[in-house]
């Protein structure tokens, strides 16, 4: 079953009428991880921002993003606010930007939970500790009293994953969630995403430049170039038999560079 279906998505900048994403259609299957890959500037982030309704005011979108029987592109900002977080949860590249720098992790966590669920403070705290335990955050009470700048990037991404576990959204969208992390944290955070999929059956859209990570995590892959989809398919099929010349280039470059992910594993094993 598809949780989300995007069809004929077009995104453009009204200031100069530049088309950023064109004629993009893809489906996101339940309990599966759909990866979006492609060179920098190909429109990956703009696509997921359109799904989430978080574009700059000068950006316009047309087409369909079907989710629970409604076109997300036609929803009021009030409706989208309700969908974001509770139903579609976004994890960004920079964990720090997701948290209010002037609040402790505890108050940010609580604020997000109370916006999205009806529960008492005691229930919220129980849920917070439970979800932190699930992503193996040690000394959760100590972490909760800290401010974002006192925690590492890996820790903040782990907290975001804990938050998503507490909210149980229909889809998690992760836009390069490991890019700004050191090698060991990257490895650990990818493993947390693996667990999200395997243990909790979470449906995901995962954007990454690291094809090693994509191959390990994704079930289905969408390849974008210059704002358009150039290829899509089950991950092993696309990796083993890429049809489009750009996909062939991506896959071959990766082979030539060696598999980053294997390197990561080595580094972690030797750490
Ligand atoms: N705020 C913005 N306003 C206008 N145009 C934008 C804006 N952000 C991005 N763009 C345009 O959209 C294009 C696609 O950007 P996008 O951020 O989706 O790329 P991306 O595939 O996510 O790249 P990267 O891998 O570097 O994150 C960019 O080349 C840029 O021209
Ligand atoms: Mg991007």
C-alpha cells in the first residue's frame, strides 16, 4: 500500500519563473524506505519541502501530493501544521536547527509532544524516557537538562529519532541526516534508521549522497537530475542494472571511489 503518492509535481520560483522540479511522480510504500539521490541542486530537498509545505513564500508548487486522501499542496497552513510532526516527521541535516537554542532538550521535547498529542505531563515524560531508551540514549535525565549546543550532532539526531518514535508519524522524511556528523556517529545513526525500519516498520523517505548508506537502508530508489526523475526502481535492481546514463555514472563513480560504507564499518570496528 502506498502511504504517499506524488504526481506531476512542479516547483518553481515565482521571482524569475525558474522551474526547480518538473513533472515528478513517485510513490512511497508503507513500511518501506524510499531513497532520493542525485547531484547537489537536483531538487531533492525542494521536493520534500513541498511535501511538508515548508517552502519560502516565493516558491510555488502544483500537481498532487496525495496523503490520506488529500492533496497536501491544497491544504491550509493550519491543516499542514497539524500534519507536520504528528503525521509527517522531518529530520534535517543539522540536528541543531531542529531545536530552540534557548530551551533545554526537555522543554523542546515536551513542547513538540504537547502540540501533537493530548496527554498529561507525566505521560509525556514517561513517553520521552521510553523513546530515549529505545534509541539507546544513556543518562536520559542528564541529556534532557542540557541545551542543544551542549550536545553533539550525533546525539541531537538520536534525540530527533527518539522524538519520531514518541510521535509515531506515518512517514519520516530524513534529508541528509548524517551528512554533518563524524564517521562514527554516521555509522551509529544509520544503524538507528535501520532499526526504525526493521523493528518499528517505519515508512521513510531518505535523502542521501552516500550510495553505500542508501543501498543498505533503502528498498526503493529515485534518481533525480536537474529537477527531474531520471530513474527509479527497487534498490538492488537500480544498483546492479542502472538504465539511465546518469545513474550508471553515479553507481560507477561510487565503485571507483570505493565503498564509503565499508570504510565506515572498518573505522568503527577499529575504534
Ligand atoms: N530558497 C530557495 N529559493 C529559490 N530557489 C531555491 C531555494 N532553495 C533552492 N533553490 C533552487 O532549487 C534548486 C534545488 O535545490 P535543492 O535544495 O532541492 O537541491 P538538493 O538536491 O537538495 O541539493 P543538495 O544535495 O545540495 O542538498 C537549487 O539549485 C536552487 O536553484
Ligand atoms: Mg538538499
